[in-house]
C-alpha cells in the first residue's frame, strides 16, 4: 500500500456516514442574517458534504471543549456540562422542537445562580480579534448564539471562553443577557416560521454567499434532485407550534408528499 493510499483510507474513514440531516432552527445558525439559510436549516435541506479535513477540525473542537471543562473544574469552578435529568447536553426547545438551542454547559460564577457556559476554539488571528474587540464585535454569530440560549434558558449571563489552538492561551468574557437582542432573534425565528426566505445578497460571488453550505440549492436548480421531496422541504408547508407541518395548499396537516411538491421559492436579495 502506498502513502497516498494510506491517506486516502484515513480520509474515507473520517467522512460522516449515514448522517441524518437535522431539520430545526438552532442557536448556532441564528446569527446568520440570510433568511434562505435559516429557512433551509429549519426544513432540513441537504448541505454540502464536509471535507474530511474539516470534519477532523470539528472533532478536535469537541476534544478541546473537554479540555476546557477539565481546566475549569481544576480551577475550582462547578461546571455542569450535562443536564442531570437527561444525562445529555443542555437543550431548550420551542415550537414543538422546530426551534432548539444546545449549550456546552452551565457554570457557577459565584453570582448565586448558574450561568451559561460557551466554549469555542480559535486560531491565533481570531483569538487576537476577540481579545481586542470583544465577542459582540468580533463574532456576531457567537454573540447571537449565546443570546438565544440565554433567552430560552432564562439565564442572565454567559461565560464565553476561547481556547487559542495555536498557543493554548485562554481568553474569556462575561456576556450579559440583552433583552433587545433576544427580541431581534425572536423576530428572525417568527419570520422563518412564517416562511420568509429573502437572500441577503443579490450576487452569489459575494463573500456572504461564497462559502455558504446552502449555496448550490439557493442559486441553482442543478442539484434539486438531491432535495428529498417530502412535506417539510416543500414551499407549501409551514411549521406548526406543535412541532408538525401544515400544508397551505390542501389546508391540512402534512402526512405524505403529493405530486404538487415545490422547492421553496426564494425571494431576491437586497
């Protein structure tokens, strides 16, 4: 076996197999201002398959999270990385599961209450930017992710702690809950639930679109055969507060797709 064959086998082993496409609007994507991206996430439209190298970066991020939690505990902080009642990751749901937020954990900061714990690993450039600007300016997505989790979990603050992957240095920030930002997030969610799907761009070559994993379904019809023709991916369906889908064409609960299935009709960018 050659060196190239060995590396190829490693890459193949790194690929995700039979990964079910999630279909809900999560906190990790709520910072995206593109309604098409949010709509496709809510409906579970397919995403581009990640390169094995990227998948290994994700896996490393999970390992780093464990390292950070262990270091916090060694420093004397009480950290609850799992919900004691479920023994699973902390999760808050709304609209019957159409809206979900998952947290890295809760932490006791000595404030007489538990606070949200959010852990991210960053390269040196991103880490330096975070130190200089604060997370609200350095990474809007991370900031809104925490605000959504705090709003849904009724938490008053979050500890955002970043691990520098290049130097192993830490930096952290206590982020206060912002009711105004959460109201803005709830408006995004409401618009998504009502079917809003306007692009943030009028040009697929713009940076905001260039690396989007929904790009090929948003800007082209060439790959539409890869979209599962089921009710939740159909333009005629709307999510219900009970967690189901309702067909606006036949005015009934979605049970099975019909011959009138239609890809979501995307509204032009601004």
